[in-house]
C-alpha cells in the first residue's frame, strides 16, 4: 500500500520582504545623489557654496574717478619765529594766547651783540671827528696856498711894472742894457712863480677834495655797519608778524638759545588749508586746481588743490587744498577725510569693485549663468572708489563674481551650490 508523502514534506517559512526594503531604498538614493554630484562636477569642474561668493551686476552709467585721502587742517599762514642771535630769552606771551600784529612776543638778551654795537658806534664817532679834522686841515692848507698865490700875484704885478719902467728907460738910454735885461728876467721869474702857484693850489684843492671824499666813504661804511648792528639789536625784541594765536612755544623761559633756533609760532585764524596724504601711486595723476571734497566735522566743503609736494615721504605725497572756511569753525590739526576728483566718465560700462581685480590681475572673471560660472577674459579700465570700468568681455546686465578668485583660477567652470 502506498503511503502518502507526509513524511517527506518539510514546512518552510516565507522570507520577510521588508527586511531588505530599506537598505535597497537607501542604496538607490545614495547612487542617485552620487550620480547627480558626478554630473554636476563633470559640468563645472569645481563647486563652491554661494554664500562664500560676492556677486555684482554689470551696469552702464556715469563714473567719477576719485582718490580717497585723509589729512588735517593747517593754517595757511603760520610763521615760525626764529632767534636772530644767540642769547637768553625772556618770553612775554604763552602758548594759546591771542596776539596782535607788532605785539612784543619775547626778548633776547645778547651781551656780545650789545658790546659790538657800542664798539662800532665809538668807531663811527671817531671817524666823524677825523672827517671834521680833515675839513679843518683842508681849509688851513687852502688858506696857505691862497696866500702864496696872492703873494705870487703881487710879485708878478711889481715885476711887470718894473719891466715897463725899464723898457721906457732903455728906450731913452737912461739905464744900461744889463739893468734892462735884469728887469725882464725878474718879470719872467715872477710870471713863472705865479703860474706854479695857480697850478699848486688847483692840485691841492683836488687832493683835499679826494681825501675828504675818502673819509666820507669810510664814515658812511661805518654808519651802515652800525645801522646793521642796530637792526640786529632791535630784532632781539621779537614781535608778532600778524594777528592770530600763539602756537607752540619751543623753548622755556630764560633758556639759552642759539642763532636761528625756532622759538615759537603764530597761527593766523583767518585762513586755513587742508593738508592731505595721498598714496604715491596717484602722484602722476594729481594736478593743480583739481576739485576736492572735504568732510570736516560732519560738513562737506568744496576746495581745489593749491600745492603738491615735489618729494615723497613714507610712500605719501603731501597735497595742500585751498577752500573757503569763512562759515566753518575749524581748529589747527583737526582731522578730515577728502575725495580728490580726478576725472568724470559718462555712459561707461562698469561693475562694482572687488577682490577679483587683484586675484585675477584684471584680466580674468567668472560670468554667472544659472548655477554655473564660466571663466572669461576681461579688459578693465579706469577705476573709482566703488566701481571699475569694463572695456571688453562683459555686457550690461551680466552678473559676475567679484570676490577673491585665488582658489578658482584653475577651473574653467564653477558650480555654485
């Protein structure tokens, strides 16, 4: 009898389908995301978070080239008083004191200069007395020579009279020929003596006149020397050159000062200028009368460049700006900011400035299209404080990355996450 197969049958349990469901789903999602990232990486070569990037839109408009600078208010007229001679100083004013023009500021005691003035005044008096003595001697000599001339004239007249008498006597043979010739000789001798007396007195007058002029020249030279020393002594009393305020006093009371040593300054309160420190890279672009906008104490003042320093100190160029400060209360060395307007460009293509200019050397940029940024060549032009001109490579409305491109320059495309 054939038995059933119950002894051969084995009861098998059904496999749990849910046991493998969730791992399969996870693996599928992982593969899908990896494929998406691979596809993205294959398109952009590099991915960057959008929060790390700065972007700007290219626009067309007017751009003003300008330079930002800092500076301070300085007095346009602030002369420094120097010591005219060595000595001991006595101050008559203090720093911050208001003074008027020609007011006494300080006095310098210089015994050496005073002594030299006294000596030269004595020499002047001696030369004046010597000139008077020369005048008296000249008058005496001229008087003596005049006496000689008069005596020679009298002798000539007498000899001439004797000659006429001898001529008449010789004509009637009343005197001998020898006596007649003797009278003629005496007349000739008297005439020669008279001529020599005239020449001698003329020469003596010229000599006395020359000596007198020489003495007068020497006296005048000495008077000039005394006048110069007197001027130096008068300059020891230092006076204010203008109405204003006493600035810094550079010496102490009763201090021994040297010749040409700075002592103090006087600041005019009616005329101010701005002194700016401009980077030397802009030195060649600066020019006189360029417009400048100053920000002082919350107010904006307009001015123009009045002077440019010919030298560069600590990579800076000193620029003086003239402006109208009649309605503004200013103080010496007050800080300010300024904008020097170099050039105004109209209807240019421009984009906001950023670190991409330095990192890309102004020749490379990344134009954004959707989530991709494409590497493109650029040609940039003039720049202002906020914008830079785009000459070639972009159009109005394009969006580019303006942040640092140092880590992106090796990629032709960038995927923005």
